[in-house]
């Protein structure tokens, strides 16, 4: 996920949920806050008068050397009603220095529903949130988006190992048979290369199916624990998802959620060479609670493998248009919908965990560094990633996940072995013959 920096201290801005709509990106040191395009409507009472003052006679804009934290373009300094702030003409976001939001609300009042924004409280919450995130990262130094995936490494080691062994056996067998009692009955052609590739690929799929089977057995062997009885180490829980502080806004639909993942893809090339190229992808990093009838425990989702089948997809229509909420999300990510000729063909996908939605978590229970004996799991234990164990978050039940893995074992394991055997049979039947 794209993280913006404070224009003064260059620290990461912290997203603070609000009761007025979208969350605000706030500097934890109190230097200022960021408003994305359209968000001023939620946080300034008489925003129509403010916009009129900026667009007509009240605003004085001066180009600066400051770069926009959202899109990287140069920003303009504007002064309205003795309040100065920076605006970006490209993504139309605003940077409001400390106290500017309060002064704008004091000047532009008059909405039917008064807006109560306590700017000092926003900075206090941002500082507390910043300290809490740093504490969690210190407690679990293995959290890393680019952490190695042992399962993936072993898959490729076994895959190429099988490929080398099989290739060597075929080569030795071919040479031996050609020199003794067997000869090629058909000339070596492109079809034989395809069959050899199918054999190697089939064995690779079989190995991958075996790895999925091992995961299935692991999930089956671990009993589901109640939160009150959690012990340190690999655990499995099921319960309702609840926010730690406030609800997040999904990047493209704007729906309130406790966790989301997203991906933005662009269609490049034409006709036969067309493909989808990933422009951006990521997940929310804010921890959330999972609760059952015995209590609740914090889940830190960084580094988790997600099984969230229900995706919401927004795609450019034949006019190149996307829903307004999706365009706003792309602007926050710094992705333009236009190219030098026409509009881009984009596909935006997001998966959500909604508040109170039933979730399944398989992960490692860690203990806080400063935990004290006798403290409940809510304060003593959290669930996160580990270098040695699986970490899975899903909005499906354990039964659904096991059913999904069962069909994957059949598809990859049995299907891969069948493919390899079929290719070998064809090779020996049509390309090799025995000389009497």
C-alpha cells in the first residue's frame, strides 16, 4: 500500500478513522494532515463557500518546490481567509499545516449539520497509533512483506530436481536404447519436445499437489482453540472480525471494513499479445480483533496468505470509464487513468473482511515483550506470522478451506501424475521401437 510522508518531517502519515466519513492521513508529530480530493466536503462545514473563495476571488496560489506526497507533482501555496495551505493541481489533494483545518472551520461555518472536528485530538491519536505500530514491529521483527516463503522455495527445488533427474534418465535411456535394442521409430520433432515438457510439467504439478496435501493434513491436525485457552505457538481460531480502533475504508468501493487487499492491473498489448500487467497491489496493515464467546485476540495481518474468494472487481467500460469511488482510490494510489492517447484499460480488484464477519485464522501466537503473568489474552497474546509456520486468514470456514484444498490436491496431484504418465506412454509407444 502506498504510504505518504509528512512534508515537514518525512515520517509516514498515519490513517486515523473519523466519524465524518473517510479516514484522515495525519502526521504523528503534529505537523499537519492530508485531505484527498473530495474529502474537504466532509471536514469543512461550508465547503461550497470555501471552494468558491479559492476558485473565484479569495484564493492566491503560488507555485512552490514542494512535491505532492500523493503523486509527486509540484504543489501550490494558497491563502484563503488568512489560512495558508498547499494544494496539488494534479491529484487535487490538500496539505493542511497544524491548525489550518480548525481555522477553516471557524471561518466557513453554516452547514445544516455542524461538523465537530477536534484537530488536536487527531494528532494525539496519530502519535499513539504511531507508537503502537512501532511497538508491534519491534515485538515481531519477522513481519516483512518480502519475507521468504519456504513452501515456495521447496516447491521450486523439488520441481527442478525432478526435472533434472527425469531429463537425465530420459537422456541416458535414449542413448542406451539407441545403442542396444531400441531405436527412434519417428524423427525427433516439435511434438516430442511438447511431450517431454508435459512430462516434466506433470511431475511438477504432482509435487505441488503433494505440498497442498501436506497443508491440508496440517489444518486437519490442529484443533480449533477458544481464544481464552490460546497457547504460544501455532494455533487455529475462528470468530468474528472487529476493528482495533476504527473501521477502514475499502480502497475502491469505500465500504467500511476491518481488512482489505487490492490489486490494480492494466491491459497492455493488443489482440493475441494482450495481457494484464499489475500496476499496484497490497493489503491493509492495521491489526484487527477476532472474538468468540470466550474473549478476543489481536491479529496482525502482515505477511498472511489470504483466502478471500469474494472479490469485488471494477473494470473500465468501453468508454474507458470507472466508478467515481474507484477513480478516487486510484488517485490515492497515484495511478492515472489516462495515457498520452486515450484512457487506460484498468481492472481494479479488492477483497474485504467486513465487521462482524466470521473469519478463520491459522497462525502463530506470540507474547508481547512486556506481558505480565495473569494478564488476559487480549493484552498478552497476539497472532501473527512466523518463519516456521503457515499464516492463513480467510473469510471461509475450516470446512470450506479443507474442501477447496481437497479439490486442489486432486487437480494438481492426480492430474499432474496423469499428465506425466500419458506423455511418457505416448513417447515410448510412438517414438521408440524395439529392434529384435
